[in-house]
C-alpha cells in the first residue's frame, strides 16, 4: 500500500465520493478539501476530472492551466475600493461606481482599501458549487503558485470566494525520480494544503473510456495485446521495454486512421509518421502485429450485428478451440465486446442483445471477462438474467 498509484478508473471512483463529500463538509462549517492528482504527462489526469464532473448536474467544471495564465487571470484585477455610507448603511465601492452611489445619497468616509475584482472565469457561476481544476500546477510561476495556495486551502482570495461546497483539484507531474520534468518542487507550505492522489496510465481504461468509437478497432486491439508499451514491465529481445505515452500514441493513431484499411501496404507511411515521436521498438511490435494479421480481427460491431451462427464462426476462425485456442485473441475480443456494449448499449436492438448473450455463452471468450461483462451489463439488459446458463456463470 506504500506509494500506491491508481489507474484512472480508480481515481474517478474516489472523485465521485470526494466531490459530494466537500458539499457536506461546507454545510457542516468545515473548509472543503483540495486534491492533487500527480502523474506522468498524457495519462488523462484532467480528462478523468472532467468526466466525473460531467456526471454531476450540481457543479460547474472550470479548468485553468496554471502554466499558461498570469496573476490577473487567476485572482482578478486589483482595484481600489472606498467606504461609502448612507445613514447606518456602509459598503465598499470601487472607484468606477463612486458617482452612482453619490447620486443615491451615499457619502465617502475617507477610508479606502485595495481589493480584487472577481475573476472572469467565476462570473456567472456563483449559483452552485464548481470543480476548479488548476492544471499543470507545478509548472506555474512562483508568484502564481503562491496565489493558488490560498485558493486551494481557503477557497477564496481577499475579496471573493468560490461558491459554497466547491472542490479544487490540482494536477501536476512528478518532481524527480527516473523521469525529468520542468516543474517546481513543492515545499511543505504548499503540499500540506491538499491531499495527493498518484495516478498511472491504464490501457484498459483508455480502451473503454476514450478509444472505443474514436480510434480504429485494429489499433485498440494492438494496445490491448501489448499494454506493456504504455504500462511497462515488458521486455523486447531480452531488454527492458521503454514506456510509451498514451497521449502521443493517441495522436499517432488518429493520424494513421486513413491508412487502417490496409496497414500492411501502407506500412512505410505508418512508420515514417511515427518514427520520430514513438520508440522504434514499439513501432516494430506494431509491424509484427500487422504481419500476424491481427489487425484483421473482426470488430465488436460486426460480431454483434451478425446473426449468431456467423458471429460464432468468425470467433472460431480467429480464436480456435481446445489446445489451439488463442488465449491472447480471446482476451482482446472479450474486452472489446464488453467495452463496445458498455459504450453503445443504448443503440442495441433485440437481435444485438441476443447475439451478445449467445457470444457470452460460447466457449470462445475469456471466462473471467465474460463474468465481468455480465456483472456490468445485467442492469443494462435485465433479460440476461432470464437465461439459465448466464445465471449459472454469474453464480458459480
């Protein structure tokens, strides 16, 4: 449990708890807690926060990149306020509004103070809590990071406050370690103002939560076959495999989308597009994947929209049976069918649901993933619980 890194879906589960919990803390008179999501670049730290925030209709999502903005963008512009009184009623008024209040019968007391206008990003978003993401927190200028300290800890800055029950979330890259990043170190005065959650990449989360429906099927399959390209712990010709970056792989996949009809014949273009941005050994793994014709596996959509007999024949032809069963292909297609169903279940007709059930009952998919699929989809398709064999799988 020491120095545990969480995958994106685990971080999302925590956020689903802490964002509503901050509302409760505020209602009880406590200051809400800020959180810092720390991890390597391109692993969807910010995307996870946005995804969870979009699930709530109780919060605004506001993102500020601390490495790109200036002091005034974060805290508002400085202004002078004057104390104005009318009888026993007194208030502080900026210089631009002085004449209006004088015409209403207010008089200046001679007292003045420096204040800050409400920042533009907060105007019009005061009626419900917000999730304020201070992105790339430790890449900001020192002065800007110091300004963040009060917002992070107290959810206010001199003359304005965040809406009650808001949540501040920082994202940052690690300081030190094997990877070197152009970031500022956080001292205890900064680091003790929030709780830190360390995050690591997950190919499975990427395949389900982002890639399904956006990235070509064959390229998703490659990543699911070789998660070590991103997550590490793999070897290539006896040497430890260098870790890749999901962000740059995603950009690469999108760039070659138009070549996916025939990756083999277009390999030169594919290689030239990726050779200076991706490790060459990773590209050679992709080439081997194509040479083995694994880029031609049937898609989840084709399997689920085919009649059951054709779908099972297609699975048998690529996975095999008995001692010749390709466990790796079975695992890939099992996860792809589950992910496709979770993402597209609202468009399923009766025939697709039936095909889904028959495919799960076949011997071609991974038993563990079949069980996981059933657990995740029986609420989506309650009729699955009327099938004796599927009930047996769930209860065994």
